[in-house]
C-alpha cells in the first residue's frame, strides 16, 4: 500500500491504534495546525532535508531509530509527502502517504449516533477531527434538524436525512461562529433557518427565523427546547432534546469557552461574568443526568462509550473548576487562560453574518486549522 486515505487514518485513531506520523511541512505550518492525539507518535522532518538526503545519503537515516511502522507521511496537499514516502519505501521502510495531505484531513467528517435518551428522536454527532468542530442532526419521524452545520459539508446533512427516510426541514446555529464558516445560509435556501434574536441583532444581513429562551422547534411529535446560555457570545443558545443538551460553545467536555471573541478584551470580563451565571444558574435547573453535547472538542477530550464527545453534566460539575468558584475568581481565572484567537476570526464572523462574501474555496481556506474557541483545557 502506497497511500492511506484521511478517513482510514481517522478510523485508526478512533480505534486507538498507534500511528507514526511523519510531518514534512515547515515549522510555521506545523505550529498553525497539525494531526495529533493520544496514540499519535509525531516525527517532524522537513521535506528539503529528505531531498538533500536522497542525493547525498540515505533518507531513512533522518528517521529516529525504532519508530513503529507503517510511517504515515503528510504535507499540505499530499504531493511532497508522496515523494518522501516513496524514498523511505526504497530504503526498506514501510511508509505510506496521506492522500490529500492536511487539506484532505480537513475534509474528514465522521458521524456517530448518541446513545443517550433523546425521546422520540435520534441524535447524531458529526466530528471534524482537523478542527474539533462538532455538529448535530436531530432525526424525528417527520423530519430532521441540523444544529451548527458547516458550509464545507452543507450537502451532507440533507443526504443523511434522506438516508434515514426523512426531509431536512430546519437548520440552526447556536451562535455566530468565529472559527468556521457556517452552512446555515446554504441549507436555509431549502429549509427553515434559525438564529437567536441576540445573534441576529449583531447585524445578520440575511433572513432567518429568530429564537428566544423557552421557544421550541417542532419536528412532528418531537419538541426541541431553546435554552439561552450566553457568555461565549450574547446570542448563544442551547437545544434540549430529551436528556441531551446541544450546547454549542457554552461548555466543553474538556474545558470552557473563551469570552472575548464578540466584544474583544474590553468586554471580556462582562462576558465572563455572564458565562459564570450561565454555568451556575441557567444550567442549574438541569439534573446531573443531562448529557452535554458541545460544539467543539480538544486534544485532551475523551470519547464517551458510544464514540461521541459528550459527558453527563454531573461529571462536568465534578471535573471542571468553574462550578466551584465565585464569579470573581472565575472571571480572573478564565481571562488568564485564553490562547491565541482563532485565525481569521473577524472575517469569519463577518461572513457568517452575511456582511462579507466568500466563495467555497475561500471559505475553506479561512477555517483551516484549530478552532481556538476554548480557554485553556482543564
């Protein structure tokens, strides 16, 4: 085998297999985003070194001794790494190329069925391992609703709904996203699109139905409850389906959202205080058995038994420091834990509000890399 598909790599990582990943990109590219995980052994040797070694020496000497094989070589688009993998095979190393490189990896999109109690509906989680983005499809007898759709996969949701024998009837964003380009407008051309009132008030330049705390979206006999959960943004809302809370960037299974992407550093303390009220008061009405289904996951996140990135709210109350500190301590600590802001986040926000345009290729480029919508993981 000379190559490995990105989906096949994702499957190996999901199964917990150890993978030796040879990253042949330059340091700046690696620092921007990379493939990593608890079972990934990374080797970083830039492509020019392999070219030089192929002329003056043995390219296999660039690899550490005793690394597990096969070695999966990766570059931006799968071209330079294909050459490197061929060099290594000629030297006796079991090496394969990652088809499409990091761009191919960015198109991996996995679907997992949640096993939690969702009443008369079935909920599926979509996982994008290149960025940690999560979306959801709520399937009822009469139709389906997609939550936080990605533009890069806009056609996928209706196709999956059709696979389950129902039409896609509605699409909703939990908030105005800053890390990826939303597919809401694309999907809403043939369905009903929803955003919260506060999200629309940020300057949405396209038509959607608005939602407020306590509203419901009906899918036949299934009622999806709207819950206001501001903090990460003013317009953040969550959706309750049975015992599952689809909460966007309200809370993660491995940490907390950052409060600075809507109002900047000056408004971040105010947003942090609002987030603390959401976690301790607005979510206070939910029992420990409610399953939190977030909008992102990070490198430290662990899968639930069904393969999803979800966790009971009770577990998060015990695990995360945010639920045991005062508003003042919470605000100080979370403001001290914020990483670099997401790449291109201001442009992405403008595109998601319909204030700026981006074709499919430009939109795909804008969102490459990690989402960085979380404060530092716990």
